[in-house]
C-alpha cells in the first residue's frame, strides 16, 4: 500500500477486491468492526431500512437535529456525483482527507479479511463519526437489512420505511420474505418505527419474537414539509416518531421539529429545476412502488409531460412503464453507465406502444430533444440513480440552481 493515494485510487482499488459488487453477510465486516470498536461505536445510532423513502426519512431526521445543539453524522448511499456525499457531519460533506484517513485505519485492522466496496464505506462512516465525536449517527441501510453491513451496529432506534418488491435476487420475491430481511435491523427492547401501511406478518412476528417495541405509523405529518408528495408526509411522520423515541436522551422542541421538517432537502426526490419555460423533475424512482409515488406527485399538478428514462435490467421495468404510461406523452430512452443497464432495443420492446418512444444516443441528446418540444412544459427524468447522475452532469451546463449547486 502506498502512503499517499487519492480518494479515487482507494475507490478503484476497493472495486477490484471482490468480483461481485454485492455480497451480503456480516461475517467479514463483523471481524473488522469488532477490532475497530471492541465496545461498540461511541455514539447513539438510528438505522434506516426500507424499500423506498430511506433517503428522505434520513433527511428529515438530519434536518431536525440540525436545528438543535447535537452534533450529528449522516451516512447514505449510493452517491450521485461524488463519493463524499455518503458522509456528512452537521449537514456538511466530509473531505477526501478524512475519508482516506478512515480507509487507512481500516486497512491496518482488516489483515486478511476481504471487504466489499460498501463494507469499506460503512466502516469508514463509523470511524469518521467517532473521530468527529458526534452525539448521534443516522445510518441508511444499503440493501435489505439483516445481512447489510450497516446492521453490524446495534442501533438505538431502527426505522423501516416500507416494504415493496425490489432486489428479488437477494431478498426474495414476496413481501413476506423481504419483510423478514428488513426486520433484521430491529433490536431487542429498542424501538422500531415502521411506516409501511400493511406490514408483512413476517415483520410483525419477528418484532414480537425478539421483543422489539414496534410503532406503526398510519397518519401523515400534518404541517408544512420541505419535500413534495403525499408519501413524503408519511416519511416525515416516521422521522418525527423516531426522534420522539430518543427524546429522553436527545430532547428537541416542537419548533425544531417544525422547522427541520420544513427545511429538509434531499437530492433527486422530485427535485424540480427550471430550464427556460420548462420544468425538469429529477427523481431516483427505480421500482414500481417508487414510480407509483412519483406519478401520484406529478398528478397533483397535471400538464403535458415527457420522460427521459432508463433502468437496470433486473428491475420490474414492465410495471414501471405501465404505472407511468397514462401520465407520460412520450418517452426518450437513454443508455446509462452501469454494468446492469438494459439494452435499449430490449427496453423499447417492453412498451405496448413502441411508437411512443425515441431511442437516444446519449443523455445529452435526450435532454436537448425534450427541451425543443414547444408544447411540452414538463420533463421527468427517472428510472435509476445512474439515470439521474448522467442527467445532472448535462443539466449543470445550464447554470441552474439545484441541490448540488
């Protein structure tokens, strides 16, 4: 190992360590975690799992605590434009130097234990937050819950936003199977807040089995929120309940909650950008449940809308298209820079009306063509985190204000 490596060097090296990008299981990461934190992490932890809404829920919690005196770490994934987005302290992304320092510490401890890219990220977050002496850390689960590396930490409060069909190769193809995987983030005698409106029996049974105090949220947050969509009001209610469950250790005022929820922002969750006379909506919706929420939010303000769309081949693309087709007048299909992306001819063939689609050479072409449609006032870009990343690299050229500006 060289002593001086750039962050990009470290990330490239981590990607070469294991052939598979996703390797679930806690055996490897547990060994290194115990070496780094033999007594556990020195701060309180909120773990956030769920199929959709994790990032938004993390944002609501982080924004509320940002109004308080507490020092708070936030770990999310994936990143959109740069790796540093994964780690923030009091709302500010951490530097390359702090991340590299954490990687170097992991490297001195792991010996012959092979870690995945995501396991390095999880452990780095825990180290960075410990070095910064945070009071509390909010950790977003990457995939599932039970076997995700974030679950190596015993949380003080767990959150399960909802259960929908996604990542079936890893989590199972039923809500019952997926629910059991998500339920793995629960801890005995530690509160769990669940926002699913029809929680699987597997989740309820596991909570009862390990004696987790489970709170089911059925009523949405009533006041003003910083994110658009009815589903976000439910995420906000989940966030508030989680904060209330820690009120004995980290009390916050009603005004802090109100202001925090109102000020919450998160990239590419119905993020609106104005370009000329067009509204461009960026949304990372990448499974049917998320697309349904996206379309419901678009329907709150009906207008002629076109889509720029692509997806990973292992997603339920047919259902995503079917849910959106009644709202989308025309589809611009784009290639995305991901190994698991779908071939565009195959994507076109999934449409009942292929004539409603245009295959584009790249994202730049798709955005240019959609902006030239005089009668269209709204362009929605969705289907994958990769789609949004590629889109924003082009949109930046228009000097627009956005979450990333």
